[in-house]
C-alpha cells in the first residue's frame, strides 16, 4: 500500500490519470447538486464533515448476488476533480442571478483533497444494504460526487453481474465472447460493457477500442457479407500459400481445396448429406484462409449449414492441414444450435477417422444469434457440442433488468448519526459510520455480512456473535465465524496519512471476481429460485441504536 499524495489546487493533479471517458467531469451531475451546494455555502454548512453510504437494495435479475464494479473509475474521477473556469461560468449561468459572486470564487478552490473513500474491493461479490462505498468529507463536496459515483457504479456492477450469470450457466470450460458493441447504448455503453463483461468472466471481446484501452483479448473473423460478396473461386487472383514452416509453397491452393471437397463427397464422412456445395461460399472460405491460414474460422450458415457450410469448411481446413496449418473452427449464427452443433461434431469426427487427421474431431464450434441465460440453459438441457458462445444484445443492454438502483445516503454529519425514514422499510437507511465484515463458516463459504458501529470491537474467529436483521426483530442468529474479512478498505485517503489500497489491473480484478464466485455456495448461485443469502445483518448494539434513532426521529401522531 502507498501513502496518498495531495490532491489540491496547486498543480497537484500532475501525473494522475482521469476517467476513461472524458465526458466524466464535475458537470456530470444533477442540477440539484449545485443548488444544494450553494444553499450549503450560503448557510455556512458547506465544510461540515459528512459521511455517505453508497449501496443497493435488491440483487438484480432475480438472483442472490451482485458483482461490484466501477471503483477504479470513481477513484480516477476524484483524483483529478477540479472545475475549470469554463465550467464555473456555466454553473453561474445555470443558477439564479441572485447567487453571490463569492460562491463562484469558492468553486475555484474545490477539489477532493479533504475527501476519503472506503470501498469494497472491485470484483467482489456483494449483497444488498451493505455499503459498496463509504464517502467522507465536506458535505457540499461529497454531494457533488453522488451522481457521478452512482453513474459509474450502477451500470458497471449490473453488466458485470449479468456477465457472471452467463458464465455460471455456460460453465467454466466454455469460452465466452462479448459481441455487443453494435447493440450497446452508445459508445460509452459499448466500452463499459466490454470492460465489465470481461471482469465478470467473459474471455474476449469484439470491441477493438476496449481491447486497446483495457488489454482485453480480441476475437472476430468475418460476417455473412464477406461470404456473400464472393461469386466464384475464379475471383481469387493470388492462389499460392506457403507451408506453415516456410519450407514449401502450394502454387494453387484453390485447386487443393477442390480436391479435398471431392474426396469428402466420395467418402463416408458426409453420409450422403450433400451434393454440390455453394461455390461462392467456398471461394469466400478459401480467400479468408489464404489471408489468415493460422486463424481460419468460418461462418457456415450463410446458405446451408449441413449441405454447404460444413463440407466447404472441412475442404479448406484439410487443405490447410496439408500445409501444416490447423483450422480454428466454425461459427453458427442461426438455426437450431443444439442440433447443428451435434451434426457438425459428427462430421468432424468422421473426417478425422476417414482421413486420419489428428484432433480434427475436436475442431472448435462457436455459436451466436441473440443468446441469453435462458437459451444457454436450454442448450445445456438439450445437449450440444458448442465450445464458445458469442453473446451481444441481451448481455450488454442488460435486457432482463435495465438498472441496478444504487443509492447514496447521508448517514452521519458532524459526528451525529442521521437516518432516512420511510413507510417502505426497505428504504430506511442504516445510520452512522460503520464497519462491515463478512463471516465465513467451516466449509469456507460466506455465511453472513454484518455491519457494526465504527468503534465496536471487530468480530473474532471462533467467538460467537449475534447477527440481527436491522428491521425485523425476530430474524436473528448466532454465528461462530471460522474466518472474518473486513470489507471496506481505504482507496482514497485525501490528505490524511492513512495507507491506501492499490488499484489492481483489470485482469487481476477479473481473477478476484472468479475466486469470489468460487467461494459462494452453489445454491446461492443457481439461476432459478436461488437460496437467499443471509444478506445484511447488524450487531446487537447497532440494532438497538437504529431503533432508538428511528423512534427519536419519527414524529408522534395524535388522534383527535
């Protein structure tokens, strides 16, 4: 861990990296944040020390867990937080003319040097009501962070969770490819989806910009347009191809492909499934193989998968094999994916047996075509031979649930705990500055997350602790933890001398996410009717304080 350096007005931002999206500025906020800021300033309250919790109330997609994401972008944002003269001028225009000039002079000094951010580690499995972030600092400044923090965390956590759910249904061994850029909600939605789907367990993306920005592996070959753009093998001008070791050259690769197609037609591999294949498709496959002999993957459903696409692919793949290359595989983008993948696998196995090509039966099969959790689950139940899934629309748009619903609530000001009451108990906030712990059982699974007051002693391994539901007095249980993990760590200490946690590279955050999901009990993870996690609990002392404050703040009615 490292000591924080000053984030102040005198050039202290140098060397810091701002948010990935340059649109994330102090103006990426709601208008009422600036009207409140002015009212705080006018009342002389703007520097009062406040504590806010950022959390969500329900897990998304009908599940029992959420993946926390977006922390790095929040820290990047506050590390360079400073209003420019142009931005201050716009704020002046947007507020009533009665606002005093001194306020805008004060805005020139505002930064996050006096803000502290404590957070759960990015990529962690998290649960409702437990703070993802605790933000401390001058009340007016922290309020300015509310909207951008919520914006940076809501979608990131939602889409990372969606990715993790797809990974769980697909299984550990399948390759998952994020293909959602063209269907995402704008450029930022596309970039964010690629980053956080990778964090949530996907293996690669088609998004080139995300590959460059975040080092995510890229995947992509060709579309139906490429296949249908060819009319005949006669279009191929340069027909030569060197062998993989460079020791020889095939002067007419097109003829070699045709020879192999004839062999396949007369062999038992096809079982009479095809006669003449589509020659324009064969030309497209041959041309693509000439361009990428080491990475030949063909989209085989432009015309007919069984009668044309697969035999044409096999002819080109066998011709490549003669020259020492190994074809990558095929992609199916329509039709009955379970049936077609099984038929393709049978064909590949027959080719391996008939022509003695080792490993050909294990040629990779990729499937796409509007896939989602339900279709993956259905494919698993039907039985299929797909090795990789390309998933786009339902993944990146979070079609099943469009928002996570994180909130940002004041829990303390000037060392005085505050509570937000509601007739809907789920919307009652949990007051005061808190510490949060995850308690693990003897099998290694997490049992419960518990919040305590800041000055309470930490739960200890082997010592029994009473865990209470914050609002339901009958829900309580004793827990004897075998391991205790404190969840909130300091990621931005401002100018304090507190040690801060390092932000990890994306691949390490992804690894943490996978490890955290492995620690979860399988019945909490299942897609349908998961067993509820015990979710939020509070210590007995915090429980008593919540209800004391609740009674103290709630007005007493009078019956006439």
